[in-house]
C-alpha cells in the first residue's frame, strides 16, 4: 500500500542475489513518489531459477506492496508460452491479490508497443540462452532471425562487461532488416546506455530492466515519461 516514502505506490522487486547492477538501475528509473523494495533470490543453480523465485516471493508481503515484479529474464531458460502462463499463475497465487508483473511479460508488451516485427536478440551468457530467447519470442508472434551473446561463463562476471563490449555486440546484430533490438538478461546493466545506443543504431532497443520498470509503472497507472532512457520511455500507453 502507498506509504510516506511511496505515496504513489510501493513496488516489490524480486531480483537475483548475484545481479549487483539491478538495484541501482531500478533506483535510477524510479519516479518521485514510488518506493522500491528489493528481495533477492539465489540463481546459483541456473536450472532452478523458477523455484528460487517462488520460494522468495512470500517475503515481498513484508513491505505491503502495491505491485510485485519478478525482474529476471526467465525466458533465457528452456521456456514456452504455456510454461510462462503456468509460472504467472503460480506467482499470482503466491501474490495473494497483489498485481504481478514479470520481465518476460514486460519485454513482450514493450516490443508490441513499439510495433516490433523483426527483432535481433542479445543476451549476456551463452548461445543456448540466446537461442531459447529466439524460440520464445518467435512463438509469441515476432520474427527473430538474429541472435548474439557475450559468452559470459559465470554470473559474477557479467557486471564486468564493458560499454565497448556491449556496443560491439549490438553492432553484430545491426542488420538492415531488423526494426527493433531486444536485450534480455537483467544482469547486463545498460539502462543508462539505451538512449545513446538508439541514436547510433537508428532503431529502438527493448532492454529488460528498462522495459520491466516502464511496464510496471504503466500497469500501476503511472504515466511519467523520460527522454533519456530510449524511445519506449517516451510512450505513455501500452499497446494491446
């Protein structure tokens, strides 16, 4: 419920323990009057992330949130629309009436809002993860012909990725027939880079952390815009 530090709402974020960039990035995007609260789950066992999120979810109720947000790109695992729907149902059951937003739902909504048709994917870790993302968004109705990845072996090393490495990865995906770039994997901190990258590439970027916060605000009825976080954040409405 709204409180003295968040008169416009309290957002409870579920984020990985290992992703040291996510808390400061969400604070960077926080509009006046919103109280961000962080709850962390362990992703050491990469194939049990779903279970880790669900086990941590009950802690979120301690801050009396107006919204619960799972901020990790779970579609990097072996994922499908049916699995996503089942996962959301489990989250909603655990949320006990509090609205829930997932990063996967948010990036999908962001792509549709931007009118994306043909997209190129970037993820921080392996080819397997990027290929899983390609398959997921293809099944969601997008054309996803290209993917690249940064070959980071361990989560602890993602935060060490340089700006130049991120830019080079996007350039590898810079094909003339791509209308939108998609970055998944919230550990790859690039919120502050989106606007500059879009100017260089000449097309919009949907980046998981930025899309997740934008979508959570819109679902909560907050329509604040910004002109320094890419095209998505200039839009007030979520497309159907």
